[in-house]
């Protein structure tokens, strides 16, 4: 996350910080689900899809193919979450 921090634009820094916060939230929610404290699978699957989209935005200039695969995977995860809800 902080490898080329000085070289990043303000938008890139914001995306990185938001992604880091979402990643921490995913870890906490997954641990809560793992220890049967609270059923959070729908929440952290949704956050995982958002994180993948943020990473795709960051990687789009460097590797468009990887970014497109990440967006497709995020869409599939979002579809699975919607199927869980309904």
C-alpha cells in the first residue's frame, strides 16, 4: 500500500486508504463469522466485491486485462450476494 506513496495522486491515495479500511473490515467480519459470533457472510462478501472494484480501478492503467477480470469476479460475487439475500 505504501510502496510508492509519494508518487500517487490524491485520488490514488484516497482509493488506497479506503481499500485498506475495507480490507480490515473484511478481516474483522470474517473472524466474527468464523467464531459464530454473528452471521456476516453477506456483508463481507459485498465488501469483498467493493474491494475488488477498487483494486481494479488502481490497476486499470497498468494492466487492463487483470482489471477486467477483477471487475467480472466482483460482479459474480455481487450476484451471489443478491442470491443469498433473496
